[in-house]
C-alpha cells in the first residue's frame, strides 16, 4: 500500500513532468530537470520512477483515467443528443489533448521507442474506436443517421476517430497552433462529416 505522502510526491512528479514535456518536449527534459522543477532530489524521484520512460507511462495512466472519467457523461447522454454527441466528443478530446499536448505531438516516436507504452496505447485506441462506433450505431438506431452497411459504419467510425485523434497534429503542421478558433474549425469539420450521413440525405 502506498502512503499518502508518497502518492502526493508521485503526483507532483507527474504534473511537473507533464508541464516540462508540454513546454520543451520529452527529448529536452531529463529526470534531473523534473526533480529540480518540483524541488525534490533525484533520489526521491527515482524512488517513484525508474527513468523518464517510466514517467511517460505514468502520465499515460493518468490520461487513461481522466479520459474515462470525462467521456462517461457524454456516452451516457449520447442517446438523447443525436449528432451533437459527435461534436461533444470531439470537443472533449481536443480540450483533453491540450492538457497532454506533448503526447499527441510526439505520439509516433513515443510508441516506437517503448513497446509497453505502444501496447497500452493500442488497447486504448481500440477501446475509443469502439466507443465512437457505439455512438454511430446508436445514431443509426435512433434515426439521426441513415442506415449504413456494416463496413460503412466501421469506416465512418475510423474517419471520425482519425480526425479527432490527429487534429492537433494537423493544426501544428499547418502553423495554426492550438487555439479556440482551431477547436471550432475541427468541430465544424466533424459536424460536416457526420451530417453527410444524416437521415434523409
């Protein structure tokens, strides 16, 4: 059992590392930088985490927990929201991405160099894709989306998730940055995508 004080220090390490990773990227941040930023000794940090990769895994676990907690209310209200459920899902995930922006920015590199992290992310990827597919199935069953073939429903789920997952990367590559305007453009895009399959079209 982890003592309360140890948990608090562990949480401080994760939050301090997250701030530094977001600002400078993981490649420019060492465990010594993290320890100095939160005012603890390197030895104290190593008591909780073996290395920088272990810290990244800890942040990913935090991401999983916060994602499930935040998406729960959206999923619960989806049947009554219709197509707006897709917009709310997109909005939630993009605001979530802002908090963990280093992870999405460096996603391919992080997964390539850490097999454990890659396996964890792929499990979350499948879970999230399944949730989006459930939104689509519910929208078809509720009459908000027109009936689709099985393959089309799966492709729509993948298109929706791909746009949602990589929207921050697109904004960064385009030089637009992570702004509220960019968020609204993304919401307009997901709206355009799903309304192309709306019932009655």
